[in-house]
């Protein structure tokens, strides 16, 4: 087994182990379904804003990385359109449609993806910087901001108010942290001093809780759902997220004449399984949280096969 394959399996095993821990705690009534709203709020209102502040406030944006970022965002846009069209074809309800679009479009690039790139190119600062930028601005931020908007739109139902939805997005801690992080990056990109060290350490501690909170919430969201719905949705999500997404980044990377190593980084980030955080958005804002959480777990399992294939292709 290569070091890269071991890194992937280890990371996925940790996620799976935490979900199993959550199921065990649920079975022993240490946590219950009633705790789900609290966990969701802790994720969306505390842990995710801390991650945004920590990552973006110190993330530089060199012109050399903008083409790679553009390829990632273009692939995301196509995935959003394709997942919406397939969801309409499958005649999914609004809550199911919201969950399907979220899981099909947004991946785990900022955590698992960056860790894989770090394992592959440990001595290449340029590629690591590019991976951090693309994973952050091309995957994590769209998942946090656009993903939240999609979850609110489809979760509110036909009676939802566009003005009310926009106000909820604008006033959310995620949006506030994004704006603050960009301001800090623009005014003072390198934070130094004792107070900055304490603040950064505080944000790191909060960010470290994200994976645990998300996996526990997913364990509470799991429930029996239609096998027919799960089977059809799973095939579509696997085709879109795990196969089409890396191929799209390959296409855009070749058309933008990116170096081979940059294309490899893009394909690794794009081949990540669905982001667990979007299942939390789906659940909190009224989409089908059970469907989203089940699809996220399925993409993690199937990625054990697809990820090595993508790495070989790259």
C-alpha cells in the first residue's frame, strides 16, 4: 500500500469511527435526536465561522493560483446545474432536491483533500499554497455560503420569502466571519503579537471540534429511508461528485494550460467525497437531513475505490 492510499484510508477510517461512536452514544442514550439542533447550531454558528476566520484571514491570493481556482469554480458551477437537472428528472421533492444538490456539488477538499495533497507534495510550497487556496476559496467557502443559501431555499418550501431568506443568509455568523476574514486579510494579512497568538490558538481549538461535532450530528440524522430513493440518488451522486467532478477539473486544467502538477492537485481536491458539513446545512435549514447524511457516508465508502483511480489518472 502506498503512503497516499494509506493516508486516504486512515482519514476515511477516522470519519467512519467517529460516526460509529455517535451511533453507540445514541444507542446508550448519551446523546439523542433532540440534541441534533444544538449540534447543528454549534457547527454553523461557531465551528464553521472559526474555520473561515482562521483560514481566510491569513490566506494570500497570488495571480498564479487564480487559473486553478477558476477551474475549480467552473467545475462547481457545472455540477450545480447538472445536479439540479438530474434532481428534476428524478422528481425529487424540495427537501430531497436541496440535499441532492448539496451532496452532489460540494466536497471535502478543505480537510481530507488538503491532507492528501500534503502527503503527495510535502516539499513543494507552491503547490501546497495553491491547494490551500483552491480548497478554501474554491470548495470550502462556496459550500459554507452558497451551500447554506441552497439549503435555505429548498428547505423553506414554496411558502418561503426571498427577502427573508436573503436576510437570514446576510445575518448569519458564516457570512459575518467571511466578511471579517476578508477585511483582516486586506488590512493586515500577517497577524503577529501575543494577542494575535491567543486569538489564533482559540480559533484553532474551535476549528478542531468541527469534525467531531459534524460526525456526531450525522449519527443522529441517520434513519431508515426508501431503498429505491437511496439507490438512485447514490448512483447519481457517485457519478457527479466522484467521477464527473475530477474529469471536469482535468478538462479545464488542460484548456487553461496548467502545469501537470497543478492539474494533479486539482483532480485530487475534486475527487474528494461529499462534504459532511453540507449534510448539517441540509438538516438545519429544512432539507432531507437523513438522505444527505446517508449519501455523504456512501460517497466516503465508494471514494476508497475511486480516489486511487483518480490519483492513477492524474
